[in-house]
C-alpha cells in the first residue's frame, strides 16, 4: 500500500533511523533531486527504484556523506558504508589485504571488550558503563562470529578460489565488484547503503547477500534494478519517478526523469507495486485530461459570460426606472457568474496536476525494414572452444533466428564464451565457424570506456559513423532522452551510459546479437521492454544472465556452463 514517507513505529530511538528531509540537489546542467523526504527504520530494507538518471546513486552518495545537498538534511546512525557501482579498491591491494582491512574495525571492537573487562576487574571508575557499551557494539557488529562470517561471505561470493596474494588489479571486473561488496559487509557499518549490489552476483552469492541483509541490525537503503531481489528482500519501496503533484509545485519542469518530485513510498512487494503504479499512472493521465477539458470550459465561460437573458430584447416597460432596474439586475447576475467562473478557474489553475512526463519507450531491438536472418541451418558453430582457466571446452550451433540463454555460476565462463563468439578473444583450443558475411555485435556487462568530455550525440556519431548516425539517429531507439543528447558523457549515470552502448550496437543490427548481463544497470521498465522485444529481433540472440526473472520466463534454448576444470 502507498503511504506518506513517514517513520514506521518500531519502538526504536529516532537516532537509529535514516532520515532524509527535504533533500534537493542540482548540477550545472540539470536538477537531480527536489525536496525528497523519507525515513528508513533500523532492521528495514528500503529499496530505491526509478528510471536511469532519476537520482538514485546521487541520493545514496548524499546519505553516505560523499555529496552535499543544496537544500535539506540527512541523518544516519553510527558508521555509514556505501557500496558503489564502480568499486574503489586500490589495484595494488592483495585479496588478503582487503579482507584484513575489512575485518580490522570489528576485531578492534572485540579487543575493546577485553580491555574494558580488565578495567572493570581493576576497579576503574565508569568501567561498567564502558564495558556495557563495548559489548553492545561488538554484538551489533557480529564480532563474536566474525571468522564464520568471513568464511560465509568469501565462499558465498565465489571468492574462495582466489589466491590470497592475488592483487586487485589482476582480478576481473566481476571479482573486484564482489570483493568490494565483501569488504563492506564484513566491516559491518551501522547504516548500509548499496548501489546495484547484485549486478555481478550469481544465485548463490545473491542468496548469501539476502541472508546477511535479513539479519542486519541497522537501516539498509538499496538502489536496485534486480526484480527478483526487490521481490525477495525489500520491505519498503521508494520510487523517485514522477507522481501527480500540482503543476504549481514543479514549475516548468515537465520532462525530468524523476527529480524527486512527488517521491512515492510503498509498503509491499515489487509485484504489488507494479500493479499499483500502472493503475496510478492511468488515474493521473485521466485526471490531467479531465482537468484540461474543464480549464478550457472555464476560460471560455469567463470570456463569454457577460450578459444574461436576451440582450436584444427590451424590457416590457420602457420607463427609465425599469430600464435601470433590469440593467442593474443584469450587471449583478453577470458579475456573480463571471466571478464564480473566475474563482473556479483560478483554483483549478493552482491545483491542476502537471502533465505526466513523456517516458522513454524502448522501440525494439531491430530497426523496421531490417531483413530477417534465415530461420534454418546454423550461422555460427563453436566446436570445443576453451580458454585456459576461464572456459571449459564448449560446443554449440546457432541458427539465424535462435534464442540461446547461457547460464552458470560466477567464473563459469559466460562472458568469456560471448567474447569468443564475438571474435574479440581467440580460444586456446577449438574453433568458431561463421557463415560469411556475418556481423556479430556484443553488449558487455559494463559501459565501455569513452571520452567523458564528448557529448552523447558526438559519442554516438563517432562510434557508428556520421552517415549511419544521420540515417539512424540516437533518438530512434527510445533509449536516450532528447534533453541528454548534448550533455557530456561524463555526467551521465552508469545506466544512461549503458543505454548508449546498446544504441551503438543496434544502430546497424548485427546478424548475431550477444547480450552479457543485459539487465545490469538498466531501469526496471527498460528491462521489461527489452525482454519483450527479444522474440522480434531479426537475427540470432545469445544472452548470458544471472537475472532470475529473465531465466524463469525464457522461451528458447539454454546452455549451462559448469566452469573450468
């Protein structure tokens, strides 16, 4: 159920909750958040959702103290830990060093209990209160079972096989992300902030994270596009996408992806919220349409209602007194009618809801008119392809219209297989045979490194070529908003940059489309639209994914990888 973004009554002290009160944040080229208010209670997991660019990561950074709001305030209890979409671990740290650094603060809490216990035994004044506080802190941060938690996290996140002397700079992007998440969870901050924590987690790792979050003593605020994760862990949802506030409250802003206007709090699971959101959007559109019709009627009435009766008909008596009587009566009636209409008009103009912002709608994976690939016979064959330490010998035949889902645990070789199929990595053994000519396009797990100073429009044209960029403009896909075309790439969110990468791949639809974790970083609505468009793609599609919702609804072939021997 929807509710005001107020603090639930948990019986806990106010200091044990995260409070976001009237937070606004703008950058030179855009407003991101406007008057955002909500609370997160200790022991609750609140999930931030919203379109790419709606301000989720910015809000987490503000709560974590990494950014300062232009207005409003934030309070968070105790130590605050933030997991970034782009892990910050130093490349010269070893795995052992990362784990030692993670556990050091909690081990210090256990030692403090010993120190204060000895102080109590020695009869030091105030030692009893200090010991009580030290024991409470050690229990909240799981100091007594720290070694067990280290084993649980390292094993659950697929890090047990990493040599402890291996440097961070030698790890894959997924391994660095999981190690960063492990580091934060083992430090056990009082307030936990997570930005897309499941992007590089397989089923086992996700369940490890879920188990840890369910036992977290402090408030947890998560930004996620993982639908199954939201369904499983979220106790409350905070939606930063627009809602039907009065137009006067938002001024001329009608096209922001969120900006915090009308932040919506919802108590319930993600599936229930989807239905509520669809119904709310329909009610908003109906109300806006009805109010605009009423505004037009009232404006016409104010303009035209200046007489009553029949202006061309003389009164029944022509005396001066009767003429004046009828004229005065007519004036009073006209004045009252016009004043009533004007009052109603002014009230409606003040209270009318703003126009529902136009939402980006993904227009499908294939351009209209793109010829379909042949539906019979293989167009690509992989025979026993393997990469030492990354991919065991794997064989597959791919038809021109096939749909193949590649699954497997972290480290099983899904990304390596797609890179081999794309021709970007030569296998150590085996071979890939393609029918000629055959174009293969790959969307990687993370946004490609690009010049952050170039605009989105310039980046797209540089990637696909000026001629193709003119023939297939970036706006044709419904992936990037027109307001973002001339913004520098460096100010976009991770999700917005990945939308651009997808547009580059689709500008000239390849015969084989390879999608590596396509639901990473993309908004919930775009992910749903992307999945619905897969059957209509004119070529073959290979998807590697951990996404449980995508896998459950998959209608096509499957290939499960067990990992290198």
